[in-house]
């Protein structure tokens, strides 16, 4: 997978990176803390082979998935899963 974009994000005095990776037919958005996955979430988009990946990556929807990754952290979604 190739790194398309990396966004720094701080929450509760911790530094995170939201990273967007892609390959020929998928885009993955993950949150990292200290170069390790920050939680168990991976937001994945599967792309048809007849679509142009470069055009998909430039669409606003990718920024929306980045915001979802940030909210996973700020809303402590992973921690809430452990409370069930």
C-alpha cells in the first residue's frame, strides 16, 4: 500500500496521525499513535478497477473518512467497545 496523506491530530495531550493508504483497488484510513495503530478501526473503501484511483483520492469523501478517524479517537469509540 502507498501512503497518500497523513494528517496530524491532537486529543487529550496525545498526538495522532490519520493516514490514508491506497493500492490498486482500495483506500484505507487508519489512526496511528507513536507509529502504531491507535485502535482497531480501519475504514476501507473498495474501488472498482475501472475507476481512476487518483480521481477518487481527490474527492471530498476522503476528507470525510479522515474526520471519521478523528472522531473514533475523540469519541473514544474503541474504549466504548470494551465496556460492552
